[in-house]
């Protein structure tokens, strides 16, 4: 994990909105939950956000909150949460049946398998609200936006060592994080990127 820069919420929100425009003719574009999560993170974690580069295996460990599979028949992620790797394993076990039981979620996953890599939006702790309130993981990298992207990358084998993914992260740095000024907060290995 590499810290590229810190930046204010307003810059993060501009980046989010640039890639999340509403299209009323798109049946998969109906939910503003991600923007609500990001705005809640701003209220609960005032201060700068961090722009990070996450290596593929680190993305596999991001915790996903409750996800009903776009109102399909099968719950993809229980309210207690799963990592990206665990949810990808669940998708693999379900096979083609998931497309039949959860067609809208399956369509979003298929689109993300072909789409350009957009940044992820995460926090280091759960935010308030029904999607995060029952998460058993209370610290780490927690999803705010990008669930279908991360699962598409995981199920197509892209989350490997040596592949890097951009993320904007709210909240206090994880224990052990190494910040750009060399200070250490305590266990994981954040290092300053040489260039953005």
C-alpha cells in the first residue's frame, strides 16, 4: 500500500462525481448509496483523505458491507460483512445460478469486467447506517464505493501481486501505517509512493 497524497474532501467528491453521473435510461443506475456513504465518511472522519495505491492482494482483503445482490433472490454479502476474496469465492460457488437469481447484480459485474479501472472509495472504519452497522470488522479497509468493481477484478484474476489500484480513503490511518513524513501509527505497511 502506497500513500500518494492527502487531499481535502471536496477534491475527493469531485473525483467521485466525475465518474458517477446519473443515467436515467440505464437500469443499473438507480442507487445513490455510495455518495451517501462518502458524505457520511466526511462527517464522521473530518480531515484530509488519502489517495492510495493498493496492490491486488490488499484489495482482496477490503471488507464489503451488506449487499442483497441488487434485490435479487440471493444475498451476496451478509450484514456481518465479507472480504472481497470471500465474496468472490461465494460467487464462484454459485456459478451460473447467480446470474439467474440476481440478474441486475450479475449485469453490473459483467460490465465491470470490461470497464476501465475506476478508483475505489474506502474508509478505515465502518460508517453509520444500515449497510455498515452490523459489520464484525471494525477497522481496516472498508468499502464505501466499488463493490462490483472489486468483485469483477477478483473473479477475473486481476487482484494479483504487482498490480496496483487507486483508492481514496477516509478515516484515521491503520495501525502501523507509515505516512509521508515518516511517522508511524503502529502494524500495516503504508509507504509513500515515489510518484502519483
